[in-house]
C-alpha cells in the first residue's frame, strides 16, 4: 500500500508540471474575416469594350491594294504604352498590383467575373531547329560600329519561318573581343510579326496581336563549352486578344487574381469586317482577316473585333496597339541572305557583340536578360489586360465584399482532461494518506501544522520579549519542547512556567519536560 501511495503521489506531482501548458491550450483564438460595410464599396475594373488610341487617315485616301504612300496613322493610348513597358520589365506579382482597385478594409473578395483581356502563349520550338553550315554573315551585317567584317565558315541554326543564328566555331559566350579568329558572337536573334501565316506555331491564333520567334544563346553551365555546343533556346511567344475569367481577392492590402481563359469566347466570324464596299473589293482575304497594322491598307474602315458576341475591340484600338508593339519589338534590318535554296532569312531583332554590345530594337535588352520568356510574356499580357480593364468604354467595375479581421476565442474542452485527472489523482492521494495515517495511529503533528501551533504555550516563555528574527533563532536553538503528551503533563508544564515567572521572571535556561522530546532548529 505504501508503494501505491508513493506512486500516486509521484504521478500527481508529474501531472502538476503539465497543468500550465494544458491550461494555455484550453483557450484558443483564431482570426476570421467577417463581412462588414466599411467605407466605399470594393471594386475592380472589368471591360466589355476597349476603344482607346488614335487613328486617322490622309484627307485624300487612295482605295487600292497597293497604295504608293502611307495613308493611315495611329498612336496607341499612352496608358497602354506605359503598361507594355511595365509588364516587359516587372514580374507578374508586381504587375498585378498595378490594377486600379478599391478595398477600404484591406481584405476583400469578389465573385468570379469575365473581362476582355490580353493573353499570352509560348511554345518550345527545339524540335524544329535545323543545324547547318554557313558563313557567319550576321556578325558582319549586324555591326553598327563599323567593325571588321569577317566571313568564315561556321555553324548556324534555323527555324521554318526563316529566323536563323550563326556564330564562329569556338566562341565561348563573351562580349569581349578575343582574337581576330574569334572577334565576337551573336547572343540572340528574333523575328516578330502580327501575321499568323509568318509564325511557326501560332497559325491557329486568329486574334493575334504580335508574335516573336526567338533563337537565344544562354550562358553555359560548363564554362569550357563553346559554340556550337552552347545552350540554345528556340521559342515562339505571342500576345492575343481573349476573354479571361477572374477570381480576385485582396488580403492584407495585397491584390491577387486567379486567371483562366474563357476558351468558348472565340472570335466572331462576322466581326472585323471591312465596311466599305470599295475597299472590300480590292483587299484579299488574308489582309481582311489579319489584325496586323499596315500604314497603307489599314485606312480601310472596319467593324469592331468581337469575341464571344459580347466583348469588343474597336479598329482604332486594334490598329494602334498593333503599330505600337511592332515598333517596339521589331526594326528594319537589311539581311539579303537565304537560309536554304528557297527560304529567305527573316530577322528584325538581335543582340550581338564585337567587343561592344549592340542591339536593335531597344526592347531586346528585356528579352535577353529574361531567364523565363513565358513568364515575361505572361506579365506583359497581364499589364496590357490591366490597361484594357481600367480604360473600358463604360468604366465598368465589379462590386465586391469588404471583410474585417475579427479575433474569435474558442474553448477546447479536451485540454481540460488533465486538470480533471489531476484533481482525481490528488484527491485519491490525500484520501489514502489520511486513511493510512488513521489506521496506523500516526500523531497528528506529522501531518498537520495545527498540532505544532497548539504547543505554543509550552515554549511561549522561551520567545517572550524577542523582537527580531535573529533573537528568535538564537533562543530556539537553546530550548527543547514537547510536541505531544497528556493533558495533565501539559497542565503541569503550564503551572511550572507560571511558577518560574513569579520566582525567576524571564529565563533563558533550558527546560525539560516528560515525554519524547525534539529539538527546535
């Protein structure tokens, strides 16, 4: 039984150590977003029709399949131009935050909605690259600093649309002049177009704004690698009009959007039609269907480009955006070279070095420094979509819900189980201790301080007059006291004390009393 009591006491003591951690878990708190009417109604823009930009023709317009001079002039809306440049240089997380939105509480949600947008696509063309031997014509033809022209047989790569890149065998990816034999190299060549028939993999995209084909050399992991064994990326990326579905939310002031293309919102075949019968009679079907700007033939008036029967882009917007991205992503390069006996070379963008880094147009810098072309085009499309949504003709906005973060307290009652078990264990321990004490006749003073206090009369004379702890301690060390005995013994002791007070007064001498004695230390 003694061992059982000891074990129960030990377990109870150990459990007592865990009471505080369990108590802390008893009350849980969590933060929840609760709908609130706070300030202005939350909103994000959406668009059904976009018509920003400038378009005008010469006052005397020639209706012809091949007018002698330019007669259509356009300029994209400046906010769209800024959006293109921002999206070209920033990650999509930053681009998303540029969308104008209202959320007074800093925590808002919106139901899913659709909007006119711009989408992007990128395809890997590695399986379409052809390696062949050719003279290094690009190094000589692309220089703008009047460097030394060198024609030497080397390795080249081409794609089906005529884009190619060549280099000096042994070039080790550096923009430094090495030697006359290895004077420099070509880092990247591009071919951009708004005509789907000139693309490699985007010929089924009938709302194409612009496509760029890339042959891009990357720095090698192995520093000893040289041309033509350097990493070569072959890719085609495009931008096109589309309809997107958005799930927007603001959390702690940060806007995020889940975006998915509405594939059912396709181009209406009756849209983007030439509305002048005179122009319709002289334009071929390829020109009629294309969205690419032509400064001679785009003078022909057209109806809106329509997607899904509900979303529209005006001729002014289509032509001005096409013209702007064409000027931004391409330049006129005079390359009189055939990559095959029948295939003429196509090239309107590049980065190369002959000791001086050179590039045309300036936007090639962004593509050359990008480590992820699909991500760059996704950010570009997102930024253009932001501009379209923010500048919708009707200034449409999607209403949302404000949320306020509220703290809720919850009682987790299962954590109180230890407290209950501890109380039960402690009760059992005390009950068993009392029971054992009674069964054995153990003196009360061994389990209760009240018994000790009851003997104060016996030793009261010893401490009388002492006022400091040091004095009490000194006197206690010289006194012996009886902590138990019969009533008659206690009465006799009291009489002895009273007699001593009369005869001797206060005394510090030791007193002996019958019975078992213990030292008070």
